[in-house]
C-alpha cells in the first residue's frame, strides 16, 4: 500500500495562524492506492510523533459520503471541511448538505466544526470570512 494523497485536517488546519492557538496534535488524512482490509475503509493510528493518522481507502466522493453516513460517527465529517480534500474528491457544497444531520449531532468538543459547516453553507463555498474564522476559534476555545 502506498500513499497517493495526504491532507491536514482538524483544528490545526483552521487555526494554526491564529495568535494563541496551541496545537494539541496533528490530524492527517492519508489516501492509500491499494487497500487490503475488507471490513473497513479507514484505519486510525498514532505515530511516534503523536500524530493522529487516518488511512483511507481510495474512494469516490459518493463512497466517502456513504461511508461517513453509515458510520454514525459525526466526528468523521470533519474531513469534508477541508477545501483541498474536497477538491481532490470533487466534493461540493451540495454534497456537504447531505451531512447536515451528522453535523447537527457534533459533540461539544467539535462544535466549532458544526459552526464551520454552517458558515460554509451560508457562504456557498469552502471558505470562511475572517470574522467567521474568529467566531469558530472562539467556539473551539470555549469547548476545551
């Protein structure tokens, strides 16, 4: 199995350039060219540096969406907030709306992701206005 694409996800992706942001860990999504496990489309592990790495089977956007919906785990929606990942799989704002139910179930710790989702829907693009970014950061800070 070889890596064919890699994306920084999680809070660092959004907040690393904000003064006062303290990085707790790196969350990295890695798409693999060949996939041996048959019972899952994702494997998660921590490397020696403490990075959380999510290895994913190379799938089309519909399979990524369905895999996330079928998991019943709202945290797995976070990858769809990363513009570069979305561009890679051809994911659109209309696709993002399909995950509305899951984003509404986010736990408090990830409520900043729900707000990012809401901003993306409002903006009709995968970008935050500066004010929105700082609102999301405030939610992130208050959920810790």
